[in-house]
C-alpha cells in the first residue's frame, strides 16, 4: 500500500516543482515521487488538465529502456546472447561485427542519429530506407561510450524480426500491458499534451510536430502518463512482475560505458543510465523529443523514485534528482530491523584471510552472500559472492566480478590468488612457494 508523503514534504516537493516549471517556462509540467509501488505524491503545474496523472506526454529516450527489456527477455529465453554479433540477427548492416551488448550499452560506435532528415521531426520508414553505410560507423567497437539513437533503432529491428511482429506490438504485449501501463502508447491517444518550443527571448510558444518514427521508434516513440511512468519507476525499484527476473534487472544496472562528458559520475548499463549524485546511485533514463522532456530515476538502496514529464523542447533545470533529495531529507527511509540469520558457511571459514601480507575479511551477508574486502578503515579490492550449485562462489561486483572463489579449510583460491590464514602460510599451496627461511629481520 502506498503511503502518501507528509503535508510538509508535499509543500517542499511542490515548491521545487513550481519553481522549475516557472523558471524553465514549460507550458505544463507534471511530476511525482514513487515508493511502496506507486505515486506517493504528484502535482501538475501550468496548463495541464486534471487528473494530471492521466495526461500523456512523450517519453523520448525512456523508450530505450523499454526496448532493452524485450531484448533481455529474448536473451533470457536463450534466443540470443549479449556477445552475439548483430549480423546473426539483423544481417547486412555496417554494424554486423558489433555485438548486441555493445548496442545496448552505447559502445558499438554507431552514429548518434540515423542518416537522412532529423528523425525526431520527420516521418520515419523501414531499416532498408535508412540506407546505412560505413559512414554511419563513427567509432571502433568497445572503445568509448557514444550515445546512439541509431543503435536502438537496430535493436528494435532485432526484436521485431525475432518475434515476427512490430516493435510496437512486442513492447505492448510483453512489457506495457503486463505492468498495467495501459496509457503508454506509440502515438498520443485520449488526453495528451501538445509538444511546444518556447522562444528563447519571448514568452511565446511554437507547436512541435509529431510523427511515426518508423524503425527509429524504439529509440524514442512512446507516450505515457505520469501514473504509468510511476509504475515504470516501481518496476525499476524491483516490482518486475513477470516481465523480467530481478537478477536480469540487477544486471541492467551495472555500468558498462562511462559518459566522460558528464560533469558528475555518469554511466550507462544495459538500456539504463546510472548516475552518482550526492553519494547516491540513481538508475533510470531521461528523455527528450521536440516538444517534450521526461525523466524517471530511482534510488534502489532507498527504495524511492521520482518522475517528471513536461511539454517543452528545452530549458528545464534538472528536477528528478532534486525531488529525490527533498524526499530523502524530509522523510528518511526507516530500514528493516536487523535479525539473525544462518551463515552460508561454517563460522570457522569466515574472518581474516591474507592475500600475501594484506589482511582481508570474509563476511557472511544476508541473502546467503559472502563479502570479501579490506579491514574496516582500509582501502582495497572488495566483492560480493553468490553460491553456485557446484560449491564454488561467483563474484557479483567489484574487482572479482565473474571470478570463481573456491574455499578450502586452509586457503581460499580466487582468480589464481591464494589467500591464507597467516601471511604466506607455508602449509598452504602458495604460488611460487614460501621461502624456507620464513619471515626475518635482515
């Protein structure tokens, strides 16, 4: 059950929202914060009809996250791998040697936009009509992050070919309807805001056009209401239903490409942006199309999110991170009480181990995980590990992500390193052996 924010919190959130709408001169703006599975507060400012939660705005690049979900569903079904070459699924493009995972993380070196007219403001066509050439490959693969709308157009085509239906039909049936996002559509239906550009030197507006983007729809076509975007925030917080497994959602959030142009810590996972703001990691996506700006970001550690939709082409100050900061400050999360739980290993396997002369601590964590890291107050490599069926452990994050940990009574074997109970224990199989003279003072 969703718990509404306190009245004082609501005033703080409204004050920030009202200032952003006024100072950014957006014809209309709707915003909200999400917790407990839904909108805990929302408001509309400017020329927006009530209920403001049921007016459609264009999502822009938030559509990319929806596209990523169906690509990962195909992966989880065994129909493709993230290391598959695009040629295996969408042949005869200049990106045939780039992988599905590189496209999802904007690491494929594809041009930022599709060739031809400005795809966001003119009607779109098929992949064949784009007439892609080698000129559309602008960087080497896996060299650097380069945001690419074209790359997600190609992923939408991959989805359509695998399912034998249009991208629109696939995302509707596999993501939107299962999540209850019935007011999220490829074109505006019912009550919808008119996209607008605001003149830079006068308080006058110009309507922006809206078209079917064709093959580029997967990069920015969707329209949604604030209520539906709030449901999508709840999905990003872990309420995945039958759309995606929690493990795959977690995989999406791992940074792959770093956006070095960002003034702060900013990265991209698999179809999601990963931001580090004021010590908090935010997961989600921003969106912009001519006439519209949008944003959905969640703080998974605090289990809160924020959403925003506006009908203006540009000019708004960031709102979503500020709403999350206001909510954390006004109503800090009360975490669950600690309760004892059985460790996944015997107690005598836990505690201090030495990587050479460096002490590390192996700790049990909730959920049946292990954590290996430096002593408190010291820096060094750290990772969490999850159990495998064969008795080994696999690294989940940090330096040892994907590496195998084997635990023996007298040593740990991790990525060729042997950790011992005492520094370079001569009774353990230390690579290179231990000098028979032992520890001495020359």
